[in-house]
């Protein structure tokens, strides 16, 4: 039986490559696994050999020590791979299939799954609705920044690519289907982006760039991306977006300089709880700053898509309220402008098949837009360090050397 090298969180600022052991069709005791999930039998599961497994900004929150993630947690929820083994109850997925693994773990049987809300499955996480691979409080399922990963409910969760050779040719684009492309798309859909829309996207990290690609794909007339990082803003300009360096002023003023009016039709928060201030306050941590700025910048009756991560426990926050996820949000402003807010994880399965079809038919080049950069698994630490310093890249780990040059 092969070993299983994997990337483990070992404490703030520290990730290491460890031997996690080859997966079995059973969830075992380990870091972050709730007692109720220990020993869970997974005859419906598949063992996937990752071809591409990405570093996400959400992983970075944990690695910075900004969550209650336990040391030893195997990281990685953005997984694309090859089915290596199937459980005895798997009927559709086959060994050798090349697949995308949605970062949401879902059973396909509960009330929420049956209406398409796979991001809040009721059966895979005893702690709360919703689960994910390699993430704090998400059921204790080991992550996929590894040589092998266990995927439960394989027939339900796995998206099989129809043509293996075609998929390998476009593997960097398809690797974005596990999370950031559907997440950015979900942010835009929930914000109401459509043909002719003007859109402001806060954040030019990979999710923000994916949202910008999605807004253009959905027919927006003007897409404005705001950030403090000039390299990331240049990446957004590279595929046709307007940009606003919020170190230079408040977003509403920068938007007015571009559009001639200070408000947009729709807005997307792709930053989350580690938000920074704007203008003279730029660089200081202000966890509610993006949400408040979006309310100021979005017209009355507009909608805010909020795929950026917010947490209930942030031990690194600057004040006691923020440590519990309580932020100074100007809800009165949002109420007065009749804004609609859409929060939570993206239900990846709602979108990933149609986005796959767009990729396979050359309608979108998401990997170029987010500057996908491949590293071997044993260079994961480097990827985390460079990403933490603001690199305008989406790091993709290649555990088996299968990504074509």
C-alpha cells in the first residue's frame, strides 16, 4: 500500500509535509474530527489521487493563526484528481475517471442537498450544517493537499470530466472548478450581475479575480476591482477590468472617478474578515471595512454577494468582539438602501458542470486570469509564504507530476 505525503498545519506560520497514511473507507480519529464522526463507515466513498490541489486564501487564514484550527490538520479543499479506488457501494464513478471534487462535502440525501444547498448539508458535520476537506470546524475530513484523499458519497460529489485527454490539456483551468471559479461566479450571481451591470468587486486575490472573470462572462458592462496590492490590480487590468487602488481613497470616490457616479448596480466582497482600511486608514486591519464600503458604493435596491470568509472564532483579531465574529457593520445603512445580502459558502455543485462546459468549449480562461502557478507538493511551504506576502498568483500543487508543462 502506498504512503501518503500531505501538507499539515502545525501552528501559526508553519506548514510541514508529513506522512498522513493511505486513506481507508472509514473516518478515523484525528485533528479536528468530532467524536461523532470517528469510525464513520464510507462504503460510498472513493480514494482520489490528486492531479492538482490548490492553495486557497481560506487555507491562508488558518496558517496565519486566524482560526481555531488544530495543529496536525491536513490542509486542502481544492482538489482535482484521478479516482484510484472505489468503495463497494459506488455505482457510477469508475477507477481511472478524472474528476473535480467540490470543496463542499455533501451527502445528497438530506433536505438541504435535495434542494441544491450542498454547502449546508445536514449529515456530514455533527458540529453544524456544512463540511469541507481540510478545514477548521468542517467535520474533520482530511484535506487534499496530499498524494491521496478520501471523498465520501463519491457518486454524488464527484464531477467526472467527459474526455480524459481534453481535460488534461485544460487541467489548470479545470482545477479552479473545485472552489474559486464557482465561488466567484456565485458571488456575482447572488449580487445580481447581468448584461449591462456595473459591478464593484472588493479584493483582487484569486477569488476576486475569479469573480471579475465571472462578471464579464455574465455580461457586465463595467467591472471595477478594488485592492491595496498593485500587482494583483495589474492582473485584473490584464483581462479588461477597471481597477481602484483603495490605498488612494474611499471606494465610492474611486468608483465615481471611473463611472462618473459614486454607486454601482452590484457588489461582491471577496476579502472577508481580514479586511484592511481604505485611504488614510489603508493597511490597518478593519474587519468590517469592506462590508461598510460596499453598502456605501452600491445603489439603493442593489445586492451584495459575500463569498469572502467570515468566522465565528478569530483568536488573532484586534478586539474582543471581532474574536467572536462580531463586527461593527452599518446595518442601518444597508437597511435604509434596501440592500440584499447573500452570505455563506458557495454551493459548488449548483454551478460547476456549466462552468466546466464553458472551459472545455474555450469560453473562458480562468487559469490565466488568476495566474495559476504550479509547484510540486514538497514546495507547499514556499507557496504559502509567497501567497502570504501578496503574490499575484494562484498556487497549484502537483503531487504526482501529472500537470503538463
